[in-house]
């Protein structure tokens, strides 16, 4: 690998680490403000709304200049969002600014790999990128949980800069300040990402043209008989994963008597399970039989419903690993299939933009439904049962749709391994 590649991986790790730690700190801020419980899942919606609104535009922005510069600018936007939290701007607004930076950051971090590396190294490079992202999720939620514990926050609050009085007076404020430093470390790595020398002129900067082109790509992938299957499953996965973050926090408080810091560490256990599932799927599932993992997605919903029967931490940790492993095992082949179909139909860049758009709509919808359930006063056990039934029922519908497609077309022809043709 070229030296600049490892700089990119380091930048991604620290930026994603801060993203995941900041969610825990922002939840702590909401609780300190005594905001209603339904506002906690809405926090996630404020973050991902930019991914949906800006989806047709961020790809063109990422292609308009050197990718390292794009990543530097967007990380600076995230730092501004953290500063807004310290300036007593409402966490929903400040976290939305961080999401704005994250939405513009996403296409640059993947796009630079194709500019920097030859095609033969892209699979390995994406493995490094996904590995760094999973590691950052695990350590990010652990970092966020640790920073708001009384012991560590007391030490942070006891530290004073000479001659400077920062507006850091509470444990969540101290956590946000540390997270700002983490974003700054990512920004420093961004500064040293080499310019790949690629021409950064975009075909058109007209927003209407970009929106029309993006809409065409969305319709194209949903009409494809395997694209629709893989896109539906990855959309469900990300929506369910985001919702599960908040379900675990509420469930841990009521069923296990854990505080926010301890519950956030339980989220890290889920991420460990996802990593295990990803590794197992990469070893035993090929692109040709990728759709064979669909029943695992349905099983995940059943495993989630078992949560209502668990009231002991060791058993809860085992269950979190099992849920994460199911998720990781079925999403990796589906993601690979989606990337393949997207490349065949429209090219990798357009495919990533469409994937981000749909997956974040899934997050908005599912987290929004959970927020409504919390606001309506539904018990956490009832919410878990409904969530698990929804996941299982949706996956069964996807499986039914795939079988209907198979009755009309040979599966190898569907996957397109025989003669791929790009239509855009």
C-alpha cells in the first residue's frame, strides 16, 4: 500500500471514533437539560437528515477538489458543531451541524481510495476502511461512556488552562471538549493526505442536473431485481442498527439497572458481535451465494425479541454479541452484492450515493417510529417485541420477493457475473 493510504485510514478512524463518542456525550447533554425521553432518538435523526437532503450534491462537492481537502473541511465543520454544544446551543441543532459535516465527508473517504490505489488493491483497501470503522464504533462508544463517568469527568473538570476560562462546567461539556480534540487529530491527518493528482472538474455544478441524475440512479437500482434485494436489506440493517442503539440504552436502564455510561459499553459489545459476523461472512460466503444469508436477517429479529427475557448482565452481553453477529453476517454479503450491482449499472460513485441516501432514510424512519413509541409511553418490552417483529416480517417479505424474481430469471444471470453491462 502507498504511504498515503495509512494516513487516510488513521483520519477515518479518529473521525469516526469522535462521531460515535459524541452521540453518547450528546445524550448526556439532553439528560442534563431534562429533555423528554423521546428527544434522545430524535438526536440521531438530526444527525442523518443531512445525508438524505444533501445526497444528490455531496458527491459533486467531493469531486470538486482534492479529497483530502474535502475531509479536512468537513472535519472542521464537525469541530464547529462541538463548539456549538459548549456554547449552550441546543444539542439537536449542534449535532445536526456535525451530521452536515459527516454527510459531506462520506463520499470523499471512499472516493479517494479509487484515486490513490490501483483496482487490484481496492478490495483490501475497503477491508481496511471497514475494519477501521468497526473498530472506531467499538472504541467510540466505550470512549463516550468512559468520559461521562464521575471518576473521569471529575478529573477533566479539575484541569484548568492558565489564563483561559473555557465554558466547560459539566461532565458532558468535558466529554465534548475531549471529542473536539479527537476531531482535531483527524483533521491533522487530513492535512497530510497526499493530492492524488486527479482532475477535480465535475461535469455540471447545476443542482437541478445533479438531482435529476441522482433520481435516475435511485430508480435504476430499485428496479434491478438483485439491486432491490440488497438495497432493501442494507437499508433495513442501518435503520435497525441505529434504532437498536437507543433500545439498548433504555432496556439496559430498565431491565439491567445500568446507567448511561454502562449502557454505552453494552453497545460496544454489539459492535464486537458485528465484527465477528463480518469476519465469518467474509470467510465462508461468496458473491455467488450472497442471497443465501437472507434467513439470518429474519433470525436477527427473533433474537432481538429474546431481550425481554434477559435480566442479568452476563447473559445480556452474550445476547448482544449474538445480535451483532447475525447483523454482521448478513449485511456483509448484501453490501458486496449491492456494490457489485451498483458498479454494473451506474458506477461505484453513484452507487455509494444511492446507498447512503436509502440507508439514512431507513434510519430516519425507524428511529422516528421508536421516538413516537417512547413519546406515546409504550413500555420498552413492547417496543422490543414490535421492533423484532418488524425486522423479521420485513426480511420475510424480502425473501418472498427474491424467490419471485428467481422464478423468472436464473440467479447467475441476476447477479450479473456472466456479462455485466453498465447502463449509465
